[in-house]
């Protein structure tokens, strides 16, 4: 009997607690049992700060401060690698340290498969899975205008994006951009090539020996 009374009393307390919370309002902030640095003091850009006599939160440089070196991307000597340009013009020439070989094309194919096929498709005609699900159709790599692009312009597009294409500045390392660009060029050639472009010793399997 005592147990039944105890259980009934607890039930009444729970019901009363729930009923008392319904529809109630409070001007107090909600209880935050674990602050976890969610609220902390900081000064945002252009915000005043009473800590300093001039009340400027953004502090001027210390007198005499001098820059040392340069970021690779902003170094004029690195324009070829990072921007795909030489003297301000897009180029087909590969930067120093990047060699056109099977390893470069294989790397480009791998990276292309990860970042490019969702929209451009395996052959570059613009029929990737994202497009099949409603994303904007990209231009086919086989279009004459795109086939005329220097490698550097493809690298530049990978970095900055174009049209509906987002940039891949942070996702794709700079040397991998050149690998992808080289693989895209291989795709472009493969889609418009004829047997005469294939070395004679490799032609038999494609043309039946003719």
C-alpha cells in the first residue's frame, strides 16, 4: 500500500510540474547548463572597443612593421603555376616541376572522377549525375570554343569557377589542377580524334589493321 501511495504521489508531482510549465513565459534567458564557450567576448570588424583609448577595435599596424616574403599565390613569379598565365596571358606550357607523362594523366583522371564527373560526366559532354538530378547543364568539352582553351585557362577556371561552376580553390591542390587540365585536354582530343592520330603500332586494335 505504501508503495502505491509513493508512486501516486510522484505521478502527481510530475503532472503538476508539466502543467505548471505549459503556457508560462519568462523574461529570463534560457538555462544554459553547459556554456562550452558559446557566449564569449570578442570584437568584430569595424566595431568600437572601450579597452583602447581611441576606441578602435581594429588596431593599426605597429610602427615600423615590414612584410617578409610573399604568399605563393600572390608572388608574381608564381603566376604561371597558380594562375595559368605567363606575363598575364593564358598558356599551354606546363609549369616547372610538372611533366606531361602517364602519371600526370592518371592523377588527373582520378581527380576528375572525384570533382568533375558529377556535372561534366565521364566523357566531358555534361551528362553527369548532378545534371540528371536537375543541376544546370555545363557546356561540353568538345565544343570548339572550349577545345581552344589553353591549359592555363582550365587551371584558372578550376581555381575561380565560371558561371554555375563553383571554384575548387580549397578542394583541389594547385598541381592537381594542372593534372585535371591535362586530362581534360586528353578527353577533348579523344572525342574528336581519328585513327590517323593514333601511333601506327597502336592502330591495329582500333581499326582492324587498316
